[in-house]
C-alpha cells in the first residue's frame, strides 16, 4: 500500500471503484475495507478449521490429498482402496517386518514400476512415512499439527489430537501387521551400533554423491577400523562407486591437512601484519561477494519471470526460490561481517585460531573418541573423500 501510494499508482477494485491513495479519504476508506475483509477472512478460516475437526470426529477424511494406496470418494467423503497401489503398501509393510531396510524397500518398489502419488521414485524417507502413517490401519488422526506442515508447524500435545479408530473400512493393513512393522522399524532406526561414536563419525563425505561415509570395525581384519565404501544406491539400486580407506590412514591425512592449514593461516597473518601491504584483500573480497549478490538477485528475478510466463511449475519455482533466497541471505551476512571487521579483528581472529590448532595438534592423540570427534567438528565442516573404485592410484581429500 505504501509503495503504491509512493509511486502514484491508483488502486482499482473488482467493482471498478478507483482509489487514489494520495487522497486521505480514499486511503482511509481502503484501509478500513481491508480491515473488514481481513476480519471476514479470519472468521471463514475459523469456521473451516471447526468443520475439519467435526469431520474428523465423524470419521470423515479432511486431511487433503489421501495417502498412497487410497482414493478419496467425494460423495461419501470416505477413503477407498486403490487396489494396485495397495499391493505396493502391503509389500512395503511385509518387507519391513522381514527386517529389510527402507532404502532396499524403496529400490524394490521402484524396480517393480511403482511410483509415488507425484510420479516420482520412492526413497527411504517416503517408505518410513508410509510405515509410520496411522491411516493404513484405518485410523484417522487430525489436529496433530499447529501450522501448515511438519517443517513450519508445531506438533500439539497428544491429548489435543483427534483420533478416530476404524474410521477407514476396509483398510489396507490390519492393526497387528502395522504394529509388527513399526516395531521392526524401531529396531532398525535405533541400533546400538549407531550410538557408537568414532573420532571421524559424520565427517567423511563421498566426493561422488555427497553421502556421509560410515566408520566400522572389520572383525575379519583383526578388528581394524575402516572408512567404509560409499553405500548409497540410486532409486533403482545402482551402487555409488566411491571406495573406502583405512581409518588410521584417513586420520593421518586429516592431521597433515590441519598442519598445512595452520601454516597457511600463519603466512596470511604475517602478511596481514605487514605495514607495507599494498593489496587490500578485504576490498577484493567485498567486491567479489557484491558481484555474487547481484548474480543471485538476477537469478531470483529470472525465476519470477519464468513463473509469470508459465515456463516452470509453482512447486519448482518455490523450491528454486528457497535455495536462492538462502544463498542470498548467507552472502549478505558474509558481506556485513566483512564490512564490520577491521584489520585488528582479523589479526586477533587468526592468532586465536592458530593457537587453537596448535593446542589441538599437540593433544589430539590423548583425547577419547567422543572428545576427538567434538574437537574436529568444532572447526571442520566436512571432509570430502574422492577415491573411485577401480582406480587405486587416484585419491583426493578436500577439507572444508
């Protein structure tokens, strides 16, 4: 409203009433109309929420698009079984009971030609959500979230949930099968092995696919610790080809890289302290970030144009805009930090970091596994490991 008023733009309603926002009476009338409309809008929303709760209590479906395997009957306001998709649901539940992991279940369904309701491949998370969903045993659970979704919403206390048992008849899975599958899933998601922490836990990332390499103990090699080969599979089950490495060898590579990084920071510090420094590195960094910001802002403008020209879908637009907005926000924060950081601040920071790394390098071998992992994660974001199987000579490590 302020922007329209500032740029002398008239406001025309669907009833062809024209408001000139420079005229005080028009400005006030439009604001009052907006207040009344907003009050009515909130009133309608409250009625809709009450209607959804009442429908749930009556066992009617009111949770939007039905889960995979069900079809919504608008006349009866009930869910009915999609027999073909229900076969995939039953198979997923049985495989979970048999102790098969969500990744392998997703691969199996994808190979059999099944796809999600959006026509995409199944992934482990979609299988986990399927097994956890109460609707497959015939229960309707409403009023669980306060907000639009699990990402932006908040889970209400359980005593506020509306739970209607036997609301869907017939249901795809009986209650006993649902319980068995969920107990089996609990065991797989909470094994004792996952509770063990090694010095390099969650730090080694595959250079081919981005998945975190796990650390394990090989009983067939005198209990030698190793960084396992990447175990990620694509939706059709094809395995990533990034190889593993002995744990101690990887640790040695990382410690050597930390020493090199410390020496690099030491050189930067000496250069920074040099009063005859002729190159303003901060100004160069600021200029570089400002150029990156312009590129991201232009990319956001192009996305908006593509949406208006119907060249991309709304869902793709939202996904790409979110990524670009986060990138822009991070760049702006970095720019602000650079502009506010003086030369003295930089010197103090580098001196402090060198001291920290010196202390770590002198004492890391005395730390237990958990302490070592915490220390490494305090200054290492990730270690990218690239070692394609079949090429024993080539390997590369990049520490972020």
